[in-house]
């Protein structure tokens, strides 16, 4: 039997394993009646994907980084789109936009665009004006042809409007709501007992301890505060840092941690599957979201872990950037601190780390002493409002399925 559902191809440049925003987008479109194909890439170390409610295609590429990778990916993606029978194209981030826009225009199909960040302003491109200019040129040429555009925060939407005159719908990067309405309510207590059932022996040894667990989840990349998190442990003998994520600086940060006298209290888990990450997150004492002020991309960001920690009933110590501040102040689920310093050496840095340690201790004490009912109320309200079931309505209103 021929499948008569309309077909949409969704494109992203990662290997699909941990990109929860793209997965949620695809699941929402599939539930709305689209036949979805998600296209990404396959790396040598990419694990197999569990079956999903939509089709997946991961391309094996010759190049893994730099201009050669982006060129190869977009050429391969363009050819795939050009000879497909897709009824619509959905581009995620500027690095897929060239191929998606050109193919959609040639085939006269609607193009949708989701900006997960201000791509030309990512920290890795700071100080590289020529590369930034290329990405901005692609945005300037392609965005006028987008049928509907989305992004993750109002600050990013405002910046795109200022640059290109385009209106974007804000769809925040937030978790699914647990259907039973409890939203892990058993975890909404000021300080959980760390005797929890875990997924692996390594996680079991981490959590079954007398330490307060400071958790970072996300990419181990420039400007994410990993070194500062390691350094602050020298002042926090009762705390252990757990880093759940992969990235360009992972091996460097492992080596840096290993050289410190307190190295036995730093644990790197690498990339953790989303379902296991939820279990791990719920056992943390304090979540960490510490960012350097490395341009507008970080300054205007609303990292998904802010909502992930709220759903798990875990308070967060987070950088005082506008979008983060708006959520923390609205729901009262965290503590704000000043942005990380760019200078990593000298007395000023040492003083900053000492102040940060005091912030951690104050936050741990505050959340431990907060009345249980008030604690529960704050996190339950955040989880009830900051969830994908609310956000996906805006996606499905904009992405019209052919009838």
C-alpha cells in the first residue's frame, strides 16, 4: 500500500543521538500526520539509534570538520533533497540552510527553519570575521525564502529581526511533560537521598556517596565553564563534580582535572543517552550552567538544561544572562551568578573561583533549608509550564500539513 501522508525532510548536521530538540520536532510532526525523514551524519563512534516513530538517515562523510565538512554535507544534502519526493523541507541551524533553501526553491516546496542559536556568533567563530561573514551571507540570502522560522528565545528572535527583518516564532527548548502529571514529583525535595537505582555501575558509585553532586550536562566546549567547575572543587571538599557530555574540549578537560589534587572528585561520563540522563539528573544536589560572555550567541541563549533541571526538581546555579534570568526569576528554581571571566590566570581568577565556591555553598544551604512545600510548588509550576506539549502547539500551527 502506498503511503499517502505528506513527506517532510528534516536536516541537521549532528549524528542525531542526543539532539532532543530535533527529536521532539520530528515526533510532533509525525504525530500530526507527516511522514518524517530526519537526515544527519554518522561518525565513526556514533552508537546505533533505537527505533523512532519516523525514518532516520545518517550520511557517512569523508570530512568531519571545517569548511570541507560543511561543503560536503550541504552538497550531499542538496542532492538528496533535489531527487526526493518531499512535500516540505525543514532546516535546523544555518549550517544546513544553503542546501535546504536551494533545493526547496528549485522544487518549489515550502521551507521551514529552526535556529537553535545565533550560528554566526558561536564562540568558536569569535575572531574569525571572514567565516562569520560567510554564514551571515547565507542567512541573508536564504531567510527571505523561508515560509516560517523558529528559534529558542525571544532575544535571538529580536536579533534576527534586527539583522534581516524576519519574524520568528519562539519555541523554547524544554523537556516533555510526564503524562501522569507528577513530573518526577518524588524528586521535588530540597535534597534527595543519593541512594538511587542507576543505569551503570559507574553512575552507581557516583551517586551512592556522601558528596553533594554538582552536575553539568551538555557539550564540553569553549565557554561552558568546565575548567571553572573543576577549579572550584578545591574550596568544596564535600562536593563532587559530574560532567555528562562530549565535546571538543573533553580530552583536554580530563587531562586538566587529572592534574589537580582533587581529581578523584571529578567524574566525566561522556555522552549519556537522554533517558539515562534524566535518571542521573534527578539525583544531583545542584545543576550548573556557567557560561562565559563570548558574544551574543551565549548572551541570548536559553540552555535546555535550565528546564531539564527544573523538571528533575534540581536547583541550578546559572549565569545571569537575560533569557536565563527571565526563567529563574519567573519560577524561582535557581540562583544567578555573574558571567565567567575570560582571563583564566592570576589573582583575579583565584578570587573569582573563591567567590563562586561561596555561591555554591550558599545555594546548597538555601535549597536544603527551603520549606518542602515551597520547593515543591516552585518546581511543579516550572515543570507544568516549561514543557514541550505547550511549545509544540506553536510548531504545528505554523507547519501546515497538506490536506
